[in-house]
């Protein structure tokens, strides 16, 4: 009576959210201060003040019909120009407003990109650890997700495995750097080697392999780590961006897809993405927030609080004996589960009201994810549980 | 290199928007006051003042992390409850928050519903005149759109044609009342007869045929015309709603899908819609606007200005000899093209800088659409052109 794939997508609970909801129930029983919830990747620092100031100013001082009216499907021309100009300036490249297509966040941008490039059963490669939703984004739209196992323990790229998985059906490689869940940023060296491999393979296959860069964490870097602008390294890069993390606006659904002019056949790629968005019911990205992000194009997130959490957690956990690559981006830590089975470890942690996300869905069952967008007080209170757990295993 | 269907969807211009853009170019040449643009269905009356007041109040007085944070995929529990309670109260039915799934407007709600019900090549029936995007919504998602020709000149339903088009592959019938482009509201009698037919055919086929009610114009009725609540007439109704027209928020992308408890297997239908939304990259509807529409659940649009335009245009055009059903809803008039070919008539009108949308894409090539959300001054200035045109034909 209903489509079975869609039904399963709707019924099958998201493990992370399930864990979060368990935490809420448990808090009601044992008290909020006794539940150490590291499950969700929700920004814990509010939007910079200029976001709300501009929101109010736009509402108060712009014609209401214009503010809330339809925009072109690709976005407000002015907003596109402003955002493109800032990006071009920041990375020393030539971008035009016409290279951007505003979307309701990165997720529908990724779906539109996959649908635009899917020739029917095409393959898209995800490199573990990867955001679990890539699977339904590809597989429920007629494409195939091919997973490259993780490069443990550094979480750069397992080159042999990647090379072996590129086939004539490969249309795209999806990367996410700074990475959720590892917190690792692909180095310039990694990206250059990736570009070389994809260039070589594209030539071999006689068709371009696109790099799909999922970049909601682009501005979340610590220790002055470089976050290279990927289209400058590999020309056939399509960027899917979201303001969810950079401006702490995850619920407002605002982001863009960027198809630079130097992408092969860029006009067709852009048009196909626009068409795929239309096929999913995209009309325009939220109009008010298109204006806001343009006004805040030069705003940068406050990463200090996350950085302090990172230092506190990384220092404590490694001192107890946990193994973990030091994250230099995003707001996660990806820790090796003592015993090697993150599901078992996470279940054990749950008994101590310590909520850790097992790495299975990210493609790395030996590791668990910690979200560092939490309160420092919670971190301090949770440390004895971490210590006790590793001693038990 | 890219998907051909998506490319065509992105490349093929929307005729209405093309006409609108032509009008802008022409205005630069002959002067804005000399272009009579009836092309777009953009509300011309701003959002009720409480919308902007509540927006500012929420931004100013609610915790910023909460305001802009992720909501559950189905929407904020409180907002769902409020909207469901108001609907239930208004129509004397029992609706729960859990029956609603907030979406980025009606379009992605329709796509999610079609994808949820599409068993692979399933058929969805649209009744002419119909919103042209139904075609890509169905056909680019693996379903088939089957068109029932219009019931001319009343634009209710051509019963024989509808009955003949229902097959074992029919999963849904999409209706849009008050209707774009005819401005007609399906009468209670029409809806009851439709319910009887679908009930009979469902029994015959052994599976439910769902009624998919696309209702952005629900609150746009004139002359105290009744807009019946369709789920009260046909149980297997799924409502796709948008606040674009009722609160003049078309650019903000906020609406919902409503699956009442009395829909057959409603939990599975709801879950499949949620899954299909996820497959299109839906994360949540814009969070700020979920709160706003809940606060404005009892707001009603000001239909007076549109009503005056309707009276002015209907009176003048019929006095010149144009044939047109008197619209009692939405903000359009659907007029028979003198000569019977709306494309030819519209081309001729364009020479007089009178921009009318030919009915071809709506499935009725003999009629053209006029949008009545325009300024009364423009209407008055345009009347001589209408008069001259019918005399020429």
C-alpha cells in the first residue's frame, strides 16, 4: 500500500536520536546532572549576535512582501553575489553569484547533486567514517553507495581501498572535511593526492569523477589548522554547504550548492542540480535567511568554547589510556572503543548514563563518537565514568 | 555526464516565469505603467502584521539556540499540537499533533506523498486544470501522471473521464481546491460524488485510492463560499498545505502534510511520507517559521483587496464578451481565449504588453490564466487592451 523503501526510511529510527531521547527519559529518573549526553551534534553556542540583529532589521525595515516573497529557485541574485564575492575573496578564486544555488541546507543540496549526477545505478563513494545519511541519499534515489574503509588511526584516506573501488560506474566521491565524526581535517597533501588520483581515474575512464564536498564544518577549525578550498585543488568539485554550524542555524535550513565555472560542463551540472532540486519539491531556500546569511557573509563562528571542550576531553581521555586522533576541526572526537566493539562499549557506558554514539553507522564499528558541543560542567562530571569504563574493559 | 531528466527539468524554462521576466525587460523599455503583467501568483497583500510582530518577539525573547536549533523532522511538538487543535476546532474533527508533518511548503509535501505512495510506476491522477509542477513531481520520481480533461466551463470534475482513468495502478488523485488556475472551489456535492467514486473504485480494486489535497488556497474564498474540509468527506485524504498564500509567506517555505488517524493504515502512510521526505534531504521545516505559524494559527488573510480585483476584472471582461466561470476562491481567473487557442491569444496580447498565461501547461489550451493579485490601477489601465483584443479576434 505504501512504498517499502520509504516506509523503512521512516520507521527505522536514527540511532543517534534514539540515544538522545533515551537520555531525556533517563534524566527525568536520575536527574539531568547525572546524565552525560554526548550524542547530538547540535551547536551549543548560539548564532553570532549580528544574525538576530540583522533578522530584526530586515523584518522591520524591508518591504514585507519582498522579504517573505518567492525568490528565484536559485536564490536572491544579491545574496548569491555577496556570498560568492566573499568566498572568492577568502580563497583567492573567481566565483560568481551564478555559481551558487541556495538550498534548504546541505542535505537537500547533496541529494540534488547525487540525483543530478546519477545516470541510473551510478556509484558514489563515501570514505569512512562518513555521515550515515549519505546512504539513504544515494540508495533511495536509485544510486549505489560504495564505502571505502577508514584509514585508521589517522582518518585521512585509505588510498589502496579507494583506488580499488573506483569503477566505470563511479560518478562521484563524497568527502566531508572537517569530518563528522572524526573531527579530522583532510590535509592539503591528502587533497592533492586525492585530486591526482581522481584526475588519473577520470582520464582512464573517459568521464569526470566529481568530488562532492559536504562542508558544513568548513569554518570549524582549531589550532589554526588549514581548511583548504577544495575546488582550487580539484577542479571538478561541487561544494554542498550549510550555515547550520557556522552560524548556528541548523533548524533554519539554509545553505547552498556551489558549482564553479571551472567544473567540466558546469552549466549542465548546475542545471541538472537545479532540475533535481525541483524534482524534490524545492521552490526556493527560506527567503528571510537568504538575506541574513548574505548580511553575515563575513561573520565567523566563535570556536573558543568548543576548543576548550576539545582540550579538556582529549587531555583527560588520553591520560586514562583511550586512543583517539586529536581532532582539529568540527566538534567531535572519534575514540577507539576499548575491547574493539563500540556497540558493546556504548551499551556498557549507557549503564553509567554516559551516552556515546557507536561508530557502526559511520562505517567504523571499532570507534565511538563524542560530540564536544556540550557544557564543560558536564564534561567534568562525566570524567570518572570514562575512567571507570576503561578500567573495566 | 549528468542525468538527462534532471538536466531537462533544470533547462526547460517555466513559461510563467519567462513571461514575468519578459515583462520586466519590457517595462524598462516602455515604462512600468505600460506593462500589464498578470503572470505571477505572488500574493500582493503583505503578511498580516502579527506575523512580523511574532517573528521579532520570538527572536528577541526566546533562547537563540532553541529558536534556530534543529527541530524533530516532523516539526516542533508544540507547534504541531497548536496547528492540529485549531484545524480540529475549525472543522469539528479530532486531529492530533502527530497527524502533522511540517514541510518546506506544499511542494516537497506533495513530492514526499507521491514518493511514499508510489509502488513503482504507480499512477497519480491530476484533474485539469492542474498545477503544472505535478508532472515533474510524479514523473521525475518514478510515477506516472494521468490527466483528466477539464469539465468546461464549470471546472468541477469530468466524471466519466475520471472514472475511465482509474486503473489498478492508481494510487492517488491529486486535487487542488480552491483551484489554481480556475479560481473555482469544488462544491460539497462535487467532493461527495468524488468520495463515492473513489470509495467504490477502491473496493473494486482492493486497495485504497488516496485523495491528495493540495490546499495552499484553503483560506482564499469569496462570497462566503464554503471550502469543505476534505478529510471529513473522504477518509483516505492526505492534505498538503502551505502558508504561502494564507499568511503571504511564499518565500519562507513553511507548510505541512496532514495524515489523519482515520486514513487507512495511517501510521504506515505517515511513516512512508517521513521516509520519503528524508530521501529528498528533508531535515526539518524552517524552525523560526514553525513557531510563527503556530502563533498565527488563528490569523486569517485579508481577502478584500483580491475580492475587489476579482469584481473589477470579472465585471469588465464579461461585459466585453469574454467567457469565464466566476471564480470564488484563490486569486486567479481562467478565461476562454477568443479564437480558442490561448497560446495564439496570449502572443497577441503580449504585443499590447498584456501578459496572460496560456492554459496549455494547466491542461486546458483553450483558456488563459489571469492572476488577480495585482494593483487595481494596473487593472484599470489594462482594460482597453482587453477590449481591443476581443474585438480583433
